């Protein structure tokens, strides 16, 4: 980055949030402030992907790298990010070379501006109406004790409008993939392999899954359908599983002798679709506008563009399922257990392997046939009105198996 870039810049954004935000927030910032803007993305290689700097060119992304520490990584990222922002705002040198530059823009302002533009440009809403919707969503998220941002939800629920992705630098990696895929296909006895990516998230956070074990049935099915499956995310036990099944159709960066971060990008870029748990890594298929199936989704209202969603179902301590109306009302934006007035406690439950497989089979049919997704009909399910995030999200659907189970109640 040269001195003239800071002299000419119209806005600086210090991105100190988690991995998914390092993509969504950065894209939103560039969309709003344009080529002259500068984004400084703060984090370690555990929560940043250095290759996105190349994908964003000619937009200006600077990575401020932190050490990969095991504990207090988030606290370090936030403290350093705030310190950089304060230093830039108080910098005499920066004011001297660019007297017109205003203070660094805040993350909440970035996504609010981007979401407002989205509602105005895509849905034709007046500015005040767009702002009112965003304000109402913020209140709904806060009431549900949801830690995510409502404006982010509007952005991921619609097509990524960053259409200037720089793909030139990927060419050499694509050649590596293509050569390796020929060898893999031959070893698996597949003449014309198809490709998809599995995203696994296994953590203590609500937006997670049960790990790779929850996808073994699905992987066997995909093997029968001649799929090579790339694996990204959390996969500590993959080597053990592959020793038990030497013909497993699941492959990681080590199988391609590639850096994990470039593997994540090229794997998704090459895939016909992705499937897996909710996580920051879901922002990669969203960045490339790839069809995706998101399992174990929470909250119910956390929908993504070009995606089919299988939410976690909420049940009480007696294993009674909450009604669909409750899922689309008090539970819609919620991620943590809810205690009802009658003493019952509603808790989200992970999808089981059979549910995941059934959903993927239906999803695969829609992808292969390129059919339009089935959008929920509020009248059919006795819902008086759809929440705003569904009204202003496009090309998404819920798995029919999720909706059908409420017909029996």
C-alpha cells in the first residue's frame, strides 16, 4: 500500500470481527465506498484468509496479522483493532496528507448502509422505509437475544453484489485440482466425477453441528452418485475415518498438498454446490454465489441467498416439538433456550443423520434440475405474516422435511 492510496482514500474501515464478517463486512464496505476506500482486516490466520486480498483486487485490503494464540484470540483481535482505529483517527500525519478524510467508519454503520442500499435498489423501498425495517429487525434480534446483526442477515439473504471478483490468481491452483481429481477419480473408479464441498463446524457455539460423524450416511450416498467431496472447516478426526474406509470419497487440503486457506477458496469455487453446518465458512459459497444446503441451521430465520435451509427443531424437555407458529415467532431469531410461562424450556436440537440425508437427496434433485426453490406459503401453514427477513431475502427455501413435520401436529 502506497502513501498516495491514503492520500486519495475517501474512507477507512478497520474490520476486527470474526471470519465470516471478514468477508461480508469487507464486501459491504467496498460496495458502499468504492475503489478509493481502504479496509484494514485485523486477525490471525485462524480467522482470516490471506488470499481474499487477491480476490478483492483492485479494491484495497490490508491484512494486519496477529499471532495464532489459543486463548483470548478474540479479545486480542478486538483490542488491537480498536487501537488501530483510534490511532488512525488521531493521526496527525494522516490528517496532513488527507485533510478531507473523516474518522474510520464503524462496522455497524457499514452493514446498515449496505443493507439500506439493498432494500432501496433491489426492492424499491424509500430510504425511510428501509431504515424503519432495519430498526425493527434490530429490535427483533435484540429481543431474541441474538448476537448477530440484523443488517448482516439482510445482506446474506440476498445475492452478493460484488461482481468484480479477481479470479486470475486462482488459475495455477485450479490446474493442481484438475490434475489431482483425475487421479482420485481413477482410484475411486469414477469416469465422470461431480464435485461438492462439505463445511463442518463442531464447536460449543449454537451455530454448529455434531461434527463429521453426522454426515457419514450422506457421504456414502454421494459416493454412489459419483461425487468427489471436498472438506473444509473443523475436521480433526478425518484421518481416522479415512483409515477405516480407504475408499472414502472425502478429501482435504493435505490430499492436494495445498495451503488450507487456498484450498477452501478453490474447493468452493470448483463445486457444483456446498452443504454443511452454519459457520463463517458459509460466507465463501455466498461470495461465489454457489448453491448451498445449510444443515443444523439456527436461528430459523438465518437464511442465505441461493440456499436450502434445514433448521434445528425446537423441543421442550419432554421432547414435544414447538409449533411452526412458535418457530416463526418467538423462536425465529433465537439461538439460546427459551423458558415459557408454563415452566417448559424450549431447546434447539441438532438434525439427525437420516434427516440430513433426506434433505440432501431432495436438494440434489433441485440443483440438478435447476428448479426454483419452494418458498413457504404462510397461509398453508397458518402463519398470518412472514417475518421481514423472509420477505426481503431471495432464492432460498426451507427443506420440505422441516415443514412437513408440522403438518402432523
